[in-house]
């Protein structure tokens, strides 16, 4: 199972919006609405930001939103803030006879 | 509140095995699947496998089949991940992560994570 493809880095100024893409295949992202997104600050455990493509867990800011089209999922951060600077990973359930998951390559978000 | 507390850092020699624990609290242990995810230094996240704490059912990523064993102890609400035949490429932070969506709901996502356990493989 190959990792999902994300841009290595994305940057934006405070208040702007940025979008991170996550490209998979018809065996993972394209087949299931089971894409999740994680934020990871340095030396910290990942934090769930989006699940099932576009749903936000309780407590996650509504500045974070998710979507999907075909084999590509996207995470949009609006009203960018300094605290949003972190690594972001997508993850998808992948088809198999047994449970199987694949993560994205990760994107470093820099707030200019 | 949900907490996953993992065992401490380990240093192992190539060829040895390591067993990492993850003690859960704040929720019904047997009601949520648990996953293991690892992250090599400066690298991305990698899914290793899943265990059903209720039945003990496991499924491992193909890459780790034959080398990884996940178990659980329901009396202590603890899951374990043992990785054998260690090599330098196994140097990583190992995380346990509960499957869920942040509340009393189910989803194929990882809503609570342990603090991570650093495993270093070096001769």
C-alpha cells in the first residue's frame, strides 16, 4: 500500500486560507468516505481534526474544513493563525479483505 | 477523560524484540478498537495494525506481518505491541491510538493518542 500524496509544504499569511491536497487511488480515497486529517506539532502526538472527509470532532475550530473529489481529499484552513503552524497528515481506509489504513506523506504548514 | 498512557523509551540491539504497552482509562476499554502507528525520526506516520480489545482480533499491515504481535489484557485495560527481529529502520516513536471520532461515536479515525514511546535500535 503506497502512502497518499501530499505537498511537502504550504504557507500563508495570518488571516488567509490555505488548502492541503491528499491524493490517493480508487482503492482508498476514491472508494471510501473515510478520510481523516491530523495536526501534529513538534514532538507531540497527532490530533484528529477531520474525520469521514468533512466532519469535525467536538472542540475543533470551524476554521478547519474537509472535502473530497474523486481520488483527492482536501483540508482547508481559513483565517490562518500562528498556532496552525504544524505538520498535517491525511489518512484513508483502504480496500482489503481485512482492515487496512494508509497515511499521507505529510505537509508542513508555515504561517508567514 | 480519555487517556492513553504508554510505557517508557526503549533501547534495543538489532535482532532483539521490544514490547510497548498502552494503558487506557476514561472510557469502556472493550468498546473501541485500538491501533498502533509509528513515526521514524523526521518521517511521516505509518499504520501498523489494529486490535479489538473485546475479542482480541488483530489485523496487521502487510509490512509487519510475521514480526508484530498485538495483545490485550482486559483486566488492566492495557494493549501491547511487540515487534521482533528489530533492525535500525525500526527506530521510531510508536503510538497507540483509539479508533473513534472524539465522543460516543464510531468512525475509522483515530481520536485519542498515547504520548508515544521512542524505540531506538542500535548496536
